[in-house]
C-alpha cells in the first residue's frame, strides 16, 4: 500500500514537470510595437507670419511752412499755419533688431492765415494730407522691456488745398479745391514697450517733409503756393504681432 502511494506521488510530480516543459516550449505571440508619438506638422502659416505685425497710430502734428508765393502781385506777410492731428495704419515685418513697415497716414485739415497790407489776416486756406511711406527701423537694445529705436522713411504725400479766400475782397465765385502729389520723406526716433507676447506700445517722434501745395486761382488772380511744408509729430501707437 505504501509503495502504491509513493508511485502515485512520483507519477503526479512527473506529469506536472512535463506540462511545465511543454508550456515553456510553446511559441509566444509576438508583441505589437507601440505607435510612434504624434508630432504636429509645422504650419505654413506659422512659418510665414510669425514675424509680421499690424500697427495703428495717432498723433499730434506741429506744422511748419517755409514760404508763400502769390501768383498775383500781392505779397503776404506773417504767414501762419495751425496745428493738426494725424491717424495712421500700417503693416510690417520684424527680424531680431531690424524691422520694416509700410504706413498710410491721414493728416487732418490745418488752417493757413496770411496777412497783407489791406487786412490782418487776409488770405485763408485749409490743407489736409495723405502720406504713404516705406520705413525701416533699427532697435538699439532692450532694457527692462523698453527698446529705443531710430528709423527713416520715404514715399509720397497727397496734399489737398481748399477753402481758399481773401477777406478784404468780396467772394464772387468759390475757388475750387486743388490737389497734388509730392515726394515725402521722414526720420523718426522713439521707444517701444512689449506689454504682452503679441502687443507692443510705441511712443515716438517723427519729422516729415511734404513738399509744396497750391491753391486754386480766385477771381482776382490770386493763387498761393505753400513751399517746404513739413511737420513735427508726437505719435502713440500699438503694434500687434500676428
């Protein structure tokens, strides 16, 4: 009886060992490789527009007048031109310390007064302007988020002259407004401050030259030509990086 139990135990142990060996010999299913991580393809828009910006500006313009000539033999004295405002838009591109933009500005109407021996003031007119400039700028470094810069621009000035009259003579017929294009140029300096990742505030000074403007001819043959028109501007702007 004891021999029978021993034989049974030996047989059970042998069966277990065989089963384990067969299981070890069975082929294992190949493990599936993990899919590669998804990487976002570079966006064409990101590559093209990362350095582009839009800008908007408002400013206070102190206008200057070189001299005035009259077609008729009536000289003017103590010529004066008033101050005005300016608003503008632009688009540009910035690359490290260098940037360039194209701007379009509208200068609000400014009034001209001119004295004669007959009356003070006698001649009056109003001049407004549209200027478009291509500008380049160079940053001079950044300290505590403030970046000073200098720049220059060249383009065209469209000057419109209207409301031309002479107070000492009766206005028989209205004088039509006139307009003309001139070469314009400017130089500027200022500081910018980056208030967020996409926005920067710009405070600057600009000197701009417009060329000359001419009035229409009134009934008595008076026609004024305003020479060497220019302005000094204080401007506040906002740049938005796309």
